[in-house]
């Protein structure tokens, strides 16, 4: 029988604990308050049928009570309440031979308690010690970590997902939609206490006779205030004044370090305070780049608390000190933000002018868009740098008329009679920069622009020491990066020969490795065999790393991975990008990580690794569908493919909707082909549904647009890469404009279909969802347990088990236990 308030446990946490209880002596649940450390540990022990004893490490008599609580293992080991191996959520684990002790509030343990507990662990090798606390792994337990007999369950392991939340909501009699569950998880970030309080609030509203309980913003705000009051009384009040001051001072900033904290607090002891907080709490952690970051909910609370404690003058003084610090360290984004919070408009304009001379790769236009857009038009029109920055920003926001407007204003400024020679030169340099960087001119004129830029650099007429811009805009491609080079690809070999030197002169470091990578990618996109060229390209990677830029390194390495993927070696392709990602993290190149993660997600779709691509979808996919940023297009096209894999063709079309205009107006052939293929697949699937909204001819129109564009440039790979997902459409399509091209395309598509037969295939759907009990029975059934054994594990009678199995078979539409297991895997239940 289900408990009144069931505890939410994710499948990943259940599996993690099952593995640990069988082989680890110490399991530490380490997380901030409200993450469900103790309740999760108790629930996992309960589900496994494991008997345990518990103590509070903060109790005065903890050390004394500890002495007699565990069995003496020198005599006879005491079993854990079950004579058979433990089963947790269908997974069999080894049953330890000693006892199990759960110790709560580990952060409150004193020295006597440490010594006593350490001694118990040392003298009871057969027992299991489940420790729960708000602290990281204490130093006196590190030896067990080194021996690999300790496992720390981190805060992220305790965060809920939609599946776990759905099980709990059903147990409380709440029927929430998939979108509501996803929104709750997104807003609460899976924080167990907050998510549970949301369900409580929905339950209360339903009990008061309000309309059917639905999640809304006011529900979230109500719960958020209650959570903040809880954190204020239970956690914040326990910190010293010095600790509170430090945390409040750095709370407005996403990352911080000791040097920033010292500037903001004028406290020379910040390093020791930070060290103490790191040792005793889980309120912040060190990220991959060595900076400190707060636990997200705790940071939100601290900002709320700062507004309660500090007046406006105190907050402005804090931002003034921070602005000075960030300006000196070269972080224009945060410096501008802080100057704006202080009301220092002249400093904002001064820094925006400096910023506008940075290229899109390092320009942070997205972050600074609100400050650009807040500038009066007269201020912008008086500065060539601001006009150039606005033209670039408007392009990235897909507002092409506005981008062209500021380009024309800059052009008029450069030809004005009252402009000084120095400012005219700056304006002319900015115009040439925009001519190369923007898509206002057709690709056929790019060669002329590069030659002109090379001559200007040679003559010294450019007002720049280095005419540098990102060829790729941080995307994993040169052909389809900052500009679309489809026109160039028609004459790639000739242009490769004639433009190599101008490219090197104009782009400098950005040009190292670019010509070879570009022509190899051009040939690959046309479906040619480039394996020999890829070997040469791989040999140039060290030179690119040493003398070039991470943009070209990313493009070249991604091309190598795409060729591996196209050859059927998806695991090798993933490894190639994983190694690149690791290197970028070590070097602090965080700008490229979102697109690397999207590229890996595309590979995972072909590998059939549902857990991996669902993780990307849950935590890394873009979420703003209606106002996308142009440089995010690769991620949005990836998201549309993931939506297809999830079986949501309508949402895939929604993701694509804003991009039709954007890609058309920027003449991006390769992205347009990709968009139209995804669109055609989605429309094809909607047409197959009995009550689907799809029009019979829609998918044909979309696919025809993709084929027409691909044939124009002889591009095979952008369509063939969809393999099994697009093959039925190509076979059903009547398109006879170029039979030779179509034969090549079909051959390449069939080859990809044979490599990845599960790519983007529609998931199995249940007419009626399984109940939580049926899901548990299914997991046990899939682990090859008999009905009798399932009954023993779940504590239910054999006829009840048979009834559950029968219902499961009916809902899955299968007739055997083996087929039920396969169906469960396809549904993501296992």
C-alpha cells in the first residue's frame, strides 16, 4: 500500500545506491538542507528491505550510544533482516554481513564523536555506515575514499527529475501534465524540498475546492517565499556575522574568488573564511575554472536577504567597488553591469565603446544587449564604435533592418564633411570589418573583400592592430560558421589556391589551419571521400593549438568527428569531442562548451544513448524558443532533433518556427537544408497520426526545398546524415530534377541508415500510463524474477502480482516477458 506522502527517488539515485550498498563501507549523503538526504537514505533502505539503526551525530550522547549499537563482528555477523540478497528497484545487490547504521547531522559531530565513529568504521568492516550531512567528506573519512570503499552522493544526485516527481504527484492524487512537471523541475531546479512544497500547495488548493490544481507562477512564488524563510531561520542564522557579510557581498555575482571577496568586504581574512565554509558546508563549490559558485537556490536566497538587510546606498557602494575590480581585471560585461547598477551612465558608454571592438567570439553581445538597447539613438550615432556594435548586435538578434540601419548610419558618418580624419579612418575600418563579418553582401564578393582588407592592412590604413573576427562564431564548422560559404564551395579549389595568402594576412591567428579545414569540409559536405584529407588535417591540430585559435581547433576537430560518425564510428566520434571538451575546460574556453555539448548530443542520438541525450535536453538545451540568438542556431537545430526522438513532432516544428525567416534572410544554405529535412520528418509523422494536424503535401514541400538547395550546391551530407529518419520520405518523394544526384543521395542515406537504424525513430507510446506499482513490477520482471519472487520483494500476494503483470502486458501491447523488457527499455523505464 502506498504511503500518504511517498518519497521521490530517481532511477539514477536508486541504481547508485544499489551499487554502493553492495560494495562500499561508507555512503555519505552530502548536500545542503532540504535536499532530502536523510529521507532519501531511509526510503532507499526501506525499498531494499534493509534493517538499520540510526543516531544523530549532534546529540550530546552520540559517542556513548555509538559504542553498543552495532553487532560484534568478531563473533557472528548479523544479517540485515533478509536472508536473501537485497533487491532495490529491481536490481539485485549483495547483502553485507554486518549491521547498517544511519548517522544524521554529520556536520554537527564533535571531536569525541569523530573518534568514536571512526573507530566503529575501522572495527566493523562488514557493516555499512550511511552518513547524512550538510558537509563535504570529512578528512578523517578520506582513507575510505582512497580505498574505494566510500561513495559520496552529491547534491545533484538528489535532485529530482520529471519521472520521480510524477510518481510522487500521482501518489498524492495530483494529475500534472508533462509540461507542468518539466516547468516545476526547471523552476525549482529539482530541489526536493521546494518541489515537494509545490505539490503540497497544489494539494491544498485542490482540497479547498479551487479549480483543478494547476502549476502557475503564483504557486511558485508562494513556495519560494516559504523556502527563503526556512533557509533564513534554519541555516543563515547559524553563520557568524563575518560569514554572513562575506556571502551577502558576493551573492550578486555568478562566480567569485578570494580576491573579489576581499575587495568587496575589505576583510583581509576572506581566504580563511572561504576555507572554513568550504570545509563545513555545501553552500558553494569550485567549478572547473577554479572559481567559486553558490548553490543556486542559496544564491537566490542571499540576494533576497541582502535586499532585506541592506539599504540602497550600501548596495550601490558594493557595486561601485565591484565595477572597479572587474574593469581592472578586463571583464567588461560585469564592469558594465555594475556601473549600470550604480547609475554611472558615462562609464557604461565608455566601456561599450571598448567592447564594440571585440569580435563576436569574445564580444558577449548577448549579455550586453540590454545596455546597448537602452542607449539613446543620439549617443550611438555620435560614436563609430557604438554604431558598429549596434549593427553587429542587431544581426545577432535577427533584426536585419535595424542592423542594416546602423550600417548605413555608420557609412554616412564616414563620408560626413565635419568628421575628423582620425574618426573617419575609424569609421572606414569599422565598415570594412562589418563587410567581412556580416552577411549583407553575397558570398561571391567575399574574396574581393578579403583582398581589400589585406591591402588595407598592408598600407596601414586600417585603424586596427589586428583585423580579427571569428570565422566560426563559435560553431563547429567553417562552411557554416560566421558566414555561409556554400557559394564558395562551388569553386573551392580555385579559391583555396588564390585566397590562402589574403586569408592569412587578414585573419592572422584565425587563419591558421583554416584553408585546409575549409576545403576538406566543402568536399565532405558534397559527399566525397575525405579520409586522406582528414589525416592531414588531424596532423595540423597541434599547429592550430600552438599558433591558431580555439575556433579553428573546434571546427577542425568537429569535422574529424563528423567524418568518423559518417563512417559508422559513433563511439570514436564521441571520444574525439569529449577529449576536445576536456581540453577546453582545462584552458578555460567555456564559450565553446554549449555547442560542443550539442554536437555530442547529436552523436548520442545516433548511438541510441537515450540517457545521455535526455540529460542534454533536460539541462543544457536552449529554452527561449520565440526570441532566439543567431549564434545559438546549431543548438536549436539539435533541440528539434531531440524533440523528434522524444516523439513530439509538433514541438520540433515549434522550435524551428523562428528560424525559417532567419535562415532565409541570411542565405544560410546548409542550415536551411537541415531545417527543411527536420521539418519534413516532423510533418511526415504528424500526417501518419489518425488525428494529426499534418497536411498531406506539407512534408513534400519541405523536403523539396531541402533537395533543391542541396542539389544546387551538390550537397549530399546535410540530408544523408539523417539516415533512417529521412529514408522513407526520400523513397516516397517524387523528385526528378537530377536523377544522378538523387542516386548518390539515396546511396549515402542508406549507408547511414545501416549504421544507425534507431536514429530519431519514434518512441513507443502507451495508450494508458503504467501506475508506479506496475513500473516497479516491470523493473523486477525485466530483471528475470519470477512472479513469486516479485511478490516476496514487494510484499504482495501472488494473484496480485499476476494481475499486475497482465495489466502491464496489455498496456505495452506485448505477449511475452522478453518483449515486455524490450518495450520497457524503449520507453525509458529501465
